[in-house]
C-alpha cells in the first residue's frame, strides 16, 4: 500500500466524523435518524471498500462502498428513528 492509498481511509474517517458532528444541528432534527445512519454507513462502507479493494482499486472501492453504505445506513437510520418516534408517542 502506498502512502497516498493509506491516507485515504484516514481522510474518509475524518470526513465521516465531521459529518457526524454536523448531524446534531437543529435543522436536521426531522431527518436525524437518516442523517446519522447515512454518515455511519458511509464511513463504514468506505473503510470496508478500501480494505477489500484490490491493489490499484482502493479508491474506487472506497467510493462505491461509501455510497452503498450511506444509502443502506440512511434507510436503516430513518426506519429506526421513525419506529422510536412511534413508540415515544
């Protein structure tokens, strides 16, 4: 793994953490579950994609993994947050 490729997972993790901090904003309250799930799923997906991507394909695999993870995490987070709101009422 070259130094440039090894920095990609760290950068993706840092970006995910910054986005996770941003999900606490009041404007995102109605989409809090989806936003949180998308950030967590995207971060995990990008890291997983980078880890399993073959030599020379890590960046592309991280991007694809991040996109798939964000979509899946957003859907799961939205569902979980909606279920929690239903039980709280």
